[in-house]
C-alpha cells in the first residue's frame, strides 16, 4: 500500500493517486483519491502485455512410411 501523493511507475507508464494498493498474488492494482482530487493514469499500449494466448502454428513432421 502506498499512501499520500502515491506514485507508481513502470517503464513509461505511471499512476498517481492519494492511495495505491497492489495485490501481488492476484496482480490487481487499485488507486483511490480524495473527493476533490483525481487519479491520474498514463498507460502506453505498446508496453502492455498481450494477455491473450497466441495460437500455435501447425507443425509438420517428417514421417516415413514403410
């Protein structure tokens, strides 16, 4: 838990809030700010990981028939 002007940066992406919590096991981050303030987030899409599994290519095998 980060509190009071919390700031978190990874590569060129960042988040700023009054409080940031991160649950390592769940890989879940939450950010909160006071009523009169905002949470500011900058995420660069090129740096985000693709969570979709990539399709596997069909592999051809060299089989010999007798």
